[in-house]
């Protein structure tokens, strides 16, 4: 086996790789759009070799450690979920994948499942592993915004429970494919409107569907600003989520893990509710989790 190894974050719409030496330094990093959504199961190996093949030594096997959707049922090879409560899965729980290229020794890290209420994550568990590698004594709640926002209870280094909200996906559908699409196409932001809509949704979550339509009505009748309308859409949806996720965040120590506007919006929303919350950049968190998993792989091999 070569001392260098390949860390891979394989999502639905992306493929990211890092070529790493024995000391943990990144020697090269690359990405492509060959996510799970574009590939058949027999296409994953070819996509990986196309992106990273020139990095692989010809006469040695290279350990390839993968997190994310490559381990889904529709992915390269299914890596069955580990049940909560549990620590983030390590290489010991991974699935070894047979390859035709003799240079590859591929391991796929599994996701996590929760039986009641039924829930799953795949990829976020490695971000959580990266967070816990840096903050091993953290007890509290992790909020991981995205297309599907995860609220995760952490205690004693374990994922105790979690809940997924499809808020980001709902926002995208309403913004791009609903009757609201012509009224929320601004590129700016209106914080006051966002916070007002947030409070409105938390106080009256049952009225969110009606208040969403009022965005269109306001635009038709009063020519509402598209930036304010977009902020209102976001505030109503995130407010409804916070109303449902209240058992996770109320009175808890919270870390919002993410980058960009969506992480900022969740941090702003929780701060406005008086929550104890800190935002931490999600940049590199998956890589940190893969590095932690690889260290466990080396320790087990000793």
C-alpha cells in the first residue's frame, strides 16, 4: 500500500477528491460534476479514475476513503446505515468495494439511520466527525443547513438523535417552479422582512401556506420589492422549521455548521429567538471527518 491516500466526498451533484500524504497534508485537490445523480453504479469507478487516475502509483494499491452518496442504494455500492445512538461511523463500519483497477482499495463510509421517527443521513455524519475531531467535548445541538437541514443531538461523542427538514428544497421549488417565482427573483436581502416573517411563522405555523400565497398577492396588488419578497419566503419557511424543531434548539447550546447565505440566515434566525448559537464554517469539515476516519483505519491496522 502507498502511504498517500485519497479522500473522497461524493454527493448527489458533485465529486470532490483530496490527495493526502502520510502526515495529513493535502497535496492536490480536484472536483467534478460527476455526482451520484449522473452515474449508474458501474460508472463510479471510471469517474473516479478519470479525475484522480494520474495521481495513483502504478505498482501499489492506494486507500480510497469515500463518504456521501456513493454509498447510497443507487450509488457505487450500498453502505448500510448505522443506527443511532452511535458515534460517527469509522472505517471499521465501512464497505469495501471490489474494483477492476488494481491500484484502488476503496472503502465507503456508511450513513446513519434513526428508526423512530424514521430518518437518515448520508454525508453529514462525516461532517459531524470532523466537528467532533476539533471539539471532542461538545454536548449540544448541531444545525447543518442545506437542501435538507439536519438538527443533530450530540452527547458524549455520539449522535443521539436527529431530525431532517426539507426547507431548502421547498424554498428552491417555490422560488423556481411555483406561482411565486416571478415575485421572488431578486438577488438581494431584506433582514427586517426576513425576521418579521420568521416571527410570524413561529407564532402561527399553521398559517404558513396561506401567508406564502400572500407574497404573490402583495406583488400583484402593491408591487412588493422582490428582495423583500424573497426574504419573506425564506423567513416563513425557516420560521416554520424552527417551530417544528423547537425541542432541538430551545434552551440548548447550538452550533450552526455551514457557509454562505443559508448558514447566515439560520444563525440570524436563532439569534433573534434568543438562542445560544455560534456559527462555524463548514468549509473543510467533511475532509476533517475523512482524515479522522483514516486515522482510525491506521490505528486498527497497527
